[in-house]
C-alpha cells in the first residue's frame, strides 16, 4: 500500500547531508518557465542552487507569461545559476540531450522535479483522442522518461531526490468519473513514484509525490478551471515551493515513497500560519482536485470542496 498521505518524513541529520539548504545542488525541473515549477526553482535559487529550466516555451506565448529565458533571468537575480533548455518531455531524445547537457554544465544532477503537466477535465465522450494522447504523453510518460534519464546521475549524488507534482493515490470513483483521461494521466505520475521509490530504494534515490491542498493561482488554473474568481480563492505557488524545499533538503534514504500534501509538509516543519500564502486572506479556500476531506488540513485551514 502507498505510504500515508500528508505524513512528513522524519527530520534526521546524516553526516555529509546538508538538511537545511540546496546551495550548490543541481535541480533539473520540467515546466519551470512559469507557475509552480518556476516557484520551486526560485526557492532553490535563493539557497544558491543550480537550475536547469527544461520547458517548451522559448518565445513569448500569446496568453501565458514567461519563457525559459525570463525564468533564467529571475533565477539568477534570486541568487542561483540557470541553464535554460528547450525541452518537450514527449521527445525522449530531447530529454536525454537536455539531461546530459545539464550534468555536463553543472557537474551532475542532485534533484529531478517532474512538474511539466497538461490539464484537460473533459469527460469520456467530450475528449478527442489527440488530446487524450497528449496528456498521457506529457504527464505519465514524461515523468517516466525524465526520471529514467536523470537516474544515472542521481545515483552518483550524495542526497538524490525525485519529486513529482502528482496526487495521492485514492481510488474512489469520484476522482475518475468526471475526467477519466486526466485522472489516468495524473495517477500514472503517482504510480511512477510508487514503483520508482521501491526500485531505487537500494540506490538511495528518494521518489516522492507532492500535491497542493488547495487550488493554486497559476495560469493553468485560470484558463482550465475557473478564471479570475477561482484565483482569488486559491493559494500562491510559493506554498508548493516551500513544501518542495522542505522535502528536498531531507535525507533521501529516510524520505521516500510518500504522497505528500503541501500544507501538511509545512505544518510538520513548524509552520503554523498559512495566511500569507493566500491570494485573498479573507476568502474561503477551494480544495484542489484529488484532495479528500480525510485526513483533515492543519488547524485553522478552512476549505470548500468542489469535487
């Protein structure tokens, strides 16, 4: 059975493992030109980390902000080193080339973050097969291909982590019926972490999944889910970034095979006030898709469940 969701990993200080900072570490992050991926990159950059920005957007998008080059500039202003790479995670050869270039440029890879993802909440009869194939290839297959490409370098890292932005494995029918294609793709990402955590356990590579308790104020949420009104009832991407940082600075051999929720990770790390993460601190937060009522959120966190 999958490890319990929302339960954080023990804080254990191991000799030779820096459990407070990502300084000097190299992170390969897919989809890091905007949104949650960029926020994770910026949090690591403030430590002085090296970031490979593996994303498709090299030229400005007419509707979405950010490119790999604007992201690189932000990362370097935050104190990190950046390597912008044009990568479509559906293209195995492109992923392999980008991973090799990252390792050669920075001298290795310590962390793989599978953030790139496509969303489509269409029902079975509404979705066309081209869109179905697209989200499976980006989400599940992209996670598998990227992690596999990074694995040889992670095996040589002192505290290697794979972190995937995917939900806890809850097989209740309500998470599948309204948007089966999307659910299959996101659960596929989580199943990758379940299997890879065990396969790479002996190598000491931590493989974990992280999911936000609430909707997150990103362009993807605005366009795919509910527009500006939903953003006002969401949290900022920084909450996921801070939770990711807390996970990635733990000893890998003590923290693997987990399905974690962002505010539970931070609560276990000592955070008690989550107000600053809300877009509108006075609004009732909306629970994200795949988030169940049990286990409950940290004390003081109030949610409305849409799903």
